[in-house]
C-alpha cells in the first residue's frame, strides 16, 4: 500500500511464516519402491540365467559372430533393405499421386494395388515370386496371339535375390502409398491455390510446392518402415535367399548349435536397428526443430 509517497507492505500472517519454515515432506511411495526392487531382482535373475545356462553357448556365439558366412548374409540383408525401401518409396509416391488424381481410372488402379498387396500376407507374395517360373516358364516380348520375338528363361531373368526384392518392394509400396498420401493431404490447400495463382501447373505444384513440404510429415514414418523392413527381410529365407538368418540357419544345420547361431543373428539385427533408430531420431529432431522455429517456439 502507498501512502504519501511511502510504500507499506502488508504484514505477513504468523501462521504463514510458521508454515514456510517447515521442511517439505516428500510423499512416501511404497508401491514404486516395491516395483523397483522386484524389477531389479528379476533383472539380476535374468542376467544370471543368461550367463550361467550352457545352452546359450556364448563361446559358439563369439566364434561365429564375425564368421565370413554371417558377414556375407549381413551384407545381403542390408542390400535387400536399401533396395526394397527405394522401390517401395518410388512406388508409394506414384500410387499416392494416382489415388489423389481426378481420373477415376487412375484412382481405381491405385486402390486395387493397395487393396491387393495389403490384403495378402507378405510370406505368400514372397512364395509366389519365388515360384514364378512355375506359372511362367519363359518371359519374352512378342505379338499378342502370335509368335514370341524375344524369349528368356524366367529363372535367369528372376533369380532368387531379385524375387526377394520384388516381394519386399512391391508390398512396401502399398504401405508407403498411404504414408505419402497422408503427407500430401497434410499440406494446407492454400499452398496449392497460391501456386496455381502464380502460374504453376498441377504437376509443377506437386513437384515444387507440395512434395517438398510433405517430406517433413513423410520422413519420420519412413524411418519406422525402414526399421521394420530390416527385420522383414528375414522372410526371404522361404525362397532360399542367402541373407543373415538363412546363412545362420545353414551353419546350425551342420553343427546343431541352433540357439547360439540364432543369438548371433539377433545381435546383428539389434545392432542395425539401433543404428537406424539413432538416425531416425536425429531426422525427427531436425524437422521438429524446423517446425518450432517456424512457429516461434525456439528462441536464440
């Protein structure tokens, strides 16, 4: 309170002073402590079992962790992941644009593609590609209803590695199409309208305006799909592609050390997924920082 140029403060109630001098008591949480003790005991028990049970065969794990066959399979797994994701993203982008087209035929074809490849198990699709030579012994170019001008053996054109890539890539394209479509729909309509007002065509608007902005929405889910694809490549084992799991299986088929070799494969999968998770986290952090700067949430 101010009186004649002087400022007077209201007296502090004695009860408030007494309360302010009391120590702050933390609420006891016996349930949390009991849960922590239980989790700790289970963790210790798990570690003890893992390192004392001879069935895990850690000596065998150490022997084969860098085996040339394992490393060759690991390289094949990485190749399958990268190539299948490139094919899947390219197909997904094309199918997403087709599904958003004003042309009913294009929308129908895109919808049918997504319906088929999302509606059938990937394992079944992989087997179809692996046994493609049964349906089509030869592949060629010719006159419809007439003779073949050029002809090749299907197994030569479609080896097992290519069959695995096609199975993974075509299936991934269906899921990627929905991710890309969600990203494109996430861009405000005003962006396209402003682009058209500046004289851009529909394709130019899509290429230079919509897609670059949609990448901020699309990239994080693509990271999840890449991590999932890395593990999904193990399905190529059914058609005999020599990936990481297939080569591990070939080794334990001879030495009968199934568990140690499966641990070897699992350790490499965990390492690769961890690396991809770190990369994904950095990409998401970069784009979230950009969004925060645009909205004024980050200050220098």
